[in-house]
């Protein structure tokens, strides 16, 4: 339920670096040890891209080159390893970068790459899924103007609900933006609009996206700027740094705004972290600091991921060993690849991942579908042709697909139908829920029935009610009545959805009082075979010495007696990444509320309050649903309850079910 409270908090924490090693096991696969087939004969490998091409729920990857054919190869992940397949059999002079999106709206991911200093073209290739005996077809996006297109990205930067393509054109010193045409396969070239022209730091390259100012609209980062959409296809460039290069954005600690990381790219420079405690539209509010005590040399690989699976965002950054074409020996034989492990409160521990190897456009992702992060490297011209992959802990047990998990665990929080259900129509409404492909419900109201009669109606409809919400005061003052009602209903999980607090302030004292109530009630409930959970509402993410007050609650509640229900909407609304939070506390979440937030709804607030009409069909809003659902599917047996508080819930819930069951 949505209450009207407001809170803005900012936090400054310094960065501390230490050379420590983590006990992680990396299994090395490479063309150099013949565990991966060489992609081509070209010695100038320019680009890489990781995506699930064949829609099996496991990532594949694409690599690009220039100088000789074939220009594009993709490696399909199979049970035996990686199978090499050709995308572009001709020779094209492809530049670094690349992006993926379902351009033709047929349900699979298509790919985009741009020409280098020898070409004035940008292209997209249609994914021929499911028949890869058919060739990938190439279409033009740009085929005029000046040359070189280092980096592309898709995002809904205008808040229209549809993605746009943005790319650099270094020959023009320009950023272009283009809406995807209605019929992209029949269009000779896309309608390009100038987004920015001029210098963007030391280099006009690097693209990333995030909601920088938390207004609910995805923002663009390019070079040393972030870009605020002003309407009418106009963007305001806000400088945040002196140097450009490779750019990435994420949240490394609690606070309202995300942080930006910039590495040197095709030159030498510091690895910098920029953060903003106040209005991010003001350049003076962005403060930068070095993350490493030396400048990196051609640090052309930069990626953010939770590498060690502790729920905190880490930084991967790596140098090139060779970039000149005339010399055969390395330009930088002592090149390093580093992982900076974040601790969730703004500190990092810098570790050496590899030394003496060349990295270029290296990326971090799960490459074998076992749930942990792996590393893909494609050197530019160091000992090429060559590909390197490090699988963390080798390949573990494959995880179930998202759709399999959803089919078994999907339910509905009946609060979604609070305005439709009455005592008299409860049987018909429960049957309607069943007809939507839902088998479980979470209750919050008996609709004037006794617990026994409510349970009978649920059973008649072919549904199961495993969970039920009760008020805070009941858990504080009358746990025995909760036990009685739960047993009469056959409910095995009971939860509290709100902690009383004054106005805008959820304080440490509020959290500590709740911890005591939850531990006491949870112990009593466990003795009766009933599990207790607290439902996150977003205001708990107030920064604290532990990280946030939610971290305090996790640390001080007894895991034997107290679990949590993650509402992914409120977690996101409170400025957190639901997938990372689940990684941080994989054994503390008993169940989940699934909902999505409309584009343009502000986030990063600690209020637990938003308009009910901000709930939209799952998969159409701001939340990165596939990332979140993939992480949820890694855990065992947790219930998933759709909750839609909007006036459109009757129309949106069936569409949300359809979307969730479509995820691989």
C-alpha cells in the first residue's frame, strides 16, 4: 500500500584501496589452449557483445574484426562449450562498440555495429532465430556523412516507452540519436538527429545509460557528459568530468544518485569515480576521485558487475598490451587487468586479475548459465587471432529457466483486487484469478468471512493460500491470534507489511523496535510451524553505518525466526537494485512481490509512497525485469506474488502473467 511520506538523504564515503586476493576459482578457456575455435585469420579484433541470441536463457557472444572476412562471428553456448557461427561473411571495417535490441519487434535480439575510420556506415543485422541455417541479413542505419562510429547504445532516453539508438560519429565529433523506424527492414537509412556536437573530454567515445537524476527517465552518458532530455528532441549536456573514454554507471553505496566510473580508453589516464550528493544538473556538484594509485595505459575495458556474488557492485578494468600495427612487440608488456571489489558502502579492494595479457573490449557476464559472473576477453592485436574466457568456478549446475520457475511459483497478492472483491463475489473472483494461469494467492483480508470459510473458498477455486499479511500491532501484541487464524486457513507464511514511524523519518530507533518485535513474534510462530517475514517498503534504505537500516534489520533479526519479502517495486523505488540485494542476502528472502513502475515515476526516494497509478504491466516499466527474474530463479522454492495496485489491475494482471511466463 502506498503512503505519502518524503525523505532525501545524501551520504559521502571515501574510497579505500587494498591489494587483497579473493578465493575465487577461474577456469581458463582460450583459442591459445585450443578450447575455443579461432574466429578468423584477422589480427585486428575490434568489438565484442554478449547477449542471448538463440533465446535459450544462456548468453552467447559476438566478436567483430576488420581487415579480412568474415567480419562478424557469434559463439553459441552449448552443453559442450561454444560453437562458432558466421553472422557477416563479407569483409567490413567494423569499429569498437556494438549494441543489441529487438529492432524488428519479432521477439529476438538483433545487433548493431558501426564502421571504423575507413567507413561512413552503421549497420544492423536481423537475427534469423530459430533457423540459423539461414544467413543473418544486414541493413543500413547510416550510409553517408563522415567516418568512424566508436560505440552504440539503445535506451528510452526520451521517455516515450520505445527505445532509441544513440551512437558516436567521431569524424563529425557528433552524437546521433535515431528512433527505430516502424518498418526498419524497408527503410534505406534511419532518420538521424544531432544530439550533441563538440568535445566530450579527452576522447569522443564511451556510452552508458542510467537514471542519473532519478526522475524515472533513462539518461544517456557519453564521454565526459551526462545528457538530460529537455523535450522536443533536445538534450542538455551536463559536464561531470575532464576526461572521457570508457564510461560506466552504478550504485556502489546507499544514497540517492548513482556514481559514474570513467577509464582512459584509447589513451592513458586515471580510473575515476564521480559522485554527486546534490542536484546532478549542476556540474560543480560532481566530485571525482582516483580509484587506483597510478594511471592506466589504454584502459579500453571497463565493466560493472557483482563479480564475487556478495551483492555489492564491483569494477572490472583492464589495459591493452598492444595497439600499434607497425610493431610486432607489445606496446605495454606489463598490462594489467584489475577487479575492484566493492563493499557496498563506497570502499573498494583492488586485486590483480591478470598481468602481461592484452585486453580490449573485455566484458563481465554469466557466460555458461550457472548464475555466477565470468569474463570474456578479445584482445585487439595482441597475439591475435585470439579469444579468452575465464569461467568462475568452471561451469556449475544449470539453473532453471525463468518461465519454469514462474510456472511453479506464481501467485497473486489479493490486495491487487481490493476494489473488486466483496464477500458475495469472492468465489467468482477467485475463479477468475485461477483462469489467469495463477495457482497461488497471498491474502490480506478475509472479506467478512471466518478463516475457515475463506480457506474453503480458496480451495474450491483450485488455489492455494500459502501466505497472509497481518498488521504490525498484531505481531507486537497478539501473536496468538495470528497463529490461530493461520492454522485455520492452512497458511504457513505470515508477514508484516509496514512499520509505524513518524512522517518522513524512518529512524534507527524505529528499526530497532521492529527488530525486537519481529524476533519475538518470529520465535513464537516458528514453534507452531509458521514462518514470519517482513515486507520491504522502500523507506528502510536510509543510509547507516551498516550500509542502510535494512542492512541493520537483516543483521539484527534472527534468521531462524525472521525472513523478508522483497517487493521489487519498493526496493527499486528506494534506490536499490533488487537483483544485487538478493545476491547480498540470498537466504533471507522467503517470497517476492512482483510489480513494475511507469516510466517517468521518480525513484531513489525513501518514502514508501507513490501514486497507485504508477503500477504498470510487468515488463513495460522502468524495472530491469529480466535481470531481476533471472536472479530470483536462482533460489529455490520462493513464492512470486504479482501485486498491481492500479485501477487497471484487472486488465494488466493477465498481461503481466503472460510476460513473466515468456521469459527464458
